[in-house]
C-alpha cells in the first residue's frame, strides 16, 4: 500500500534533519570547537576565523535541530552540545573516510572570553 510506504519514508525524517544540519563545513567546525565544553561566540570566532554574525547564523541552525543549547551568563551566552553522541556520528563518518578526528586548532586570534582569560594567562602578559 502506498500509505505504508509513505509512513516508512516519514520515519526517516528525524535522521534526515540531523544529516542536513551536518552537511555544512562551518557547522562541523563549530561542533569540533564545542567538543571540549561550552563556549561563547567570541571563542568560536577566535578559533575559526569566521565573522560573528556568520557563526551566530550557524549556531541558530544547530540549536534549531536540537544539537546544541545555550546558556546566558551575564553579558555572555555560552553554547554547548546537547548530546555528546553526535561525536559518535562524526567519528563514524571519519572512520569511513579514513580521516582522523581533527585536533582542536589553536586560536587564530586572541580570545577574550571569560573562560579563556580565567584559564590562565598563557604566556601572554
Ligand atoms: Zn575563549
């Protein structure tokens, strides 16, 4: 029956939604930055070199898909992964392509977020 086939196809809609969100290099890069914990937009800006507006735009997509959530703390909004198992998905894809999980790159510019400043004034003084 045609109706049954449609139901079967619809049952993939959640997976499709997740995969759609993942088919974007900037979003994958953002997820990698969030691998070591919650971060603010300025932190991602410093690490990825994207404009803040662009990062916010991608964060909104990730949040809408339920992959990340945000938390306001004073002037800052921190973003974190909702479910760490998303990294299982990314790692599985990399096993498939033969790539390693990327090492988190050093910040391209200095990040002034509270987390980075409190993490010790690493060499810069
Ligand atoms: Zn930072």
